[in-house]
DNA sequence: TCTGGGGTCCTAGGACCC
DNA sequence: TCTGGGGTCCTAGGACCC
C-alpha cells in the first residue's frame, strides 16, 4: 500500500461562514468583498450560477447585484479565521498528520488506513458539517497534486457527494481528460497559455509529456507537477508550520491620501503590525522595505510608485527601531502633490531570534533585554485587551486613511459584544 | 468615490573571488 | 581577430499559490 493524501477544501468558504450564523441566507446568492470593499473575492454557489465573476470590481456591479437579491458582505477575517481554526481542529480528529495549507484547505495523510477510504472521507465531511456548519469536499490521491485534482472533480462533477478517489489507477485517465491543464495545481495562466500553443489542453495530455520538455518550459517545479500527476510523490506533507521568510503588511486606503502626515501614520501603522507578526513567530528582521503608489486605474492623474529598503546594523524586532528606519525611508519616498492609494511595509532577511549572529563592530546592546521585555509587555496587553490597546503614537488617532468596510457582518465568534442573539418563543 | 493582501520558489545575470 | 576557467552569492523579475 502506498501513500494516500486527502485534500479537504471548504466549499465557498467565506460565503459559507456568513451563512452559518444567518439562516436567512440559505439558498440566497452571497458575495464577499476584498479589503476596502474593492473586489468580489468569494461567491456562494448561487452567486456563481448567476455568472458573477471572481475579482470583479464591486462598484461596477453593485446595482446589478442588489437587483438580483445578492447578499453582499465586507470581508470579516476575524470570523473566517476563527471558523477555519474550528474546521482544522475537527479534521485533526481524523489523522495526526495534517497540513493546514490555507485558510480553507488542509492536506491529510491517510496512508495505511484500513477499510473503505471513500466511506472514511464521507464521515470526515459529515462531521465537519455537523460540528462547524461548513461544507467541505474531499479529494483522495497518491500524491498531493492528484488529491487536489480529485478535490476539484469532487466539487464540479455531479454524483460524487463531495468525495472523489483517485488513489488507484482505475479510471484515472478518464478523470484527467476532464480537467483543463490550467486547472492543475501548479499550472497557472502563463504556463497554460504556453502549453496551449503546443496543443496541450488537458491534464491527461500534460501527464504524457516528456520530462525534458516540461523541465525546459516549466522549470523543476513543473517537472514535479508532471511526476505527481503520474503518481510519483515529490511534494511532502508539511505538518509543522515553518516561520515566514518575509512578512508583509500593506493595504489600500479608503480614500486617496494627499498629506505627508497621513502617509507617515499609515506607514507607521503597517510597521507596527508587521513587527507584531515578526515577534509572534520569534524572528528578527534584517531589512525593511517601504513602498507606496498612487491609483493606477486613474489614468488621467499623475502617477507615483516608489519603494526603497534599508538594512539594519543588526537584525531587530524592536518596534521603535523599525519605526525610525521605516519612517526615514517614507520621508525620502513621499512626494507632495500626489494622491496616494496604497502603502506597504515588507520585512526581509528574517532569522530566528535565538540564533542571530553577533557583530564584532556593534557590541550587544546593554539594554536589549529591557527592549525585549517592553515589546513582550505590549504584546501581552494587546493580546489580553485587544489589538492596539497600546500602540505607537506615530500610528495616529483619526485614521482618515483607514479602509472602508461598510458591510461587515458581526464577529460572531470572537467578540463578546457581537455574539449571535437567539430569541426563543 | 470606487479596482485585495500575503506568501513561496526558480532562474538568469551581475558582482566578486581565486 | 585573438585576450582562462570555475565557483559562489545576491538580486530582480517572473511564475505560482490561496
């Protein structure tokens, strides 16, 4: 018996989360918007059936959506993140070997399981649905790529009840023939277009290409995809979360920003947020990068896009130090007279806080333990009393650059004041 | 007025070394 | 016209994922 991977993927996850706490949404088309209520990033099955595309700018379709009775939500990541954790912990009851692949997907290693795999997967589905209210589909395969493909078929192909098994070679070719090459995990738009020029349109055709051809055109990652489709595992299950190698905080503004003060506040806010993430994974950053841009869709307006980075003398997770570095970069980049749309901060050159290299030139800071205690104290207060209970003054108070979120549902599961209310009688 | 955010990996080419 | 050979490291850009 070989390896068996399952991919469990929540159906229309964000839309499903909204539905769990609002039964009146059953059967209704739902869309969820990106940050700032910009684009449509999630759709319920009913919304997809109406032909509402992914990534469409909301403001262009707002009237049509409301006319069709579509329920529209701002994204509510407090809710989605918490529901995701519930789904993952439920899945964890069925195997200790689980990789949380994204907010709504997990790979499970089901190798060596006795009995009927399809029935086992069906039981996983039922349990997740009963315990969390979230519907999932499950694909089974001897490699992650085939499990992904099986999952897609489980969702799209009727008559499979949300579970599809591609672990055996039986019927595999027939299923591969039904999947477009661009729908293979790891084959994106560009590669799909390139393959199309060679007449390669289905997963089956792709799986029959020579290794040399694939490596030449799609590099080694493409070669791994090829082998995985042929049933040869190349991509392992990663059960332990690995620390990030870079951390980003960036966001569009709710409205154009024109003053240096607002720009600096926004940059400081992102630095603070990125540095919190950095400390949470117990890392230090060697380099900070600040970027900003105007609204590229407004072709009539003057455009400015700029970014620059600065490498610290010693890697750090001390917010005031990163604020000083990042704001000095911002001051060099910001140009008066532009209407900015977005700023971002990236932390690079990350290393674990306990393995950092010392420097011959800069002796260890006498107050480094004091700095660490200060950050630790602030992080604890904010964990207990809520984000931004204690925050740098540089991040401002009024936040005129903050994002729009006109249609957010309550944070049903993470906020006492927003718990769902049930009336009896 | 309005168009998302956050990541990873690979390769080519330049800088630099002996 | 010709002007070595081989290696490492870093970065930018491109591709992919959700």
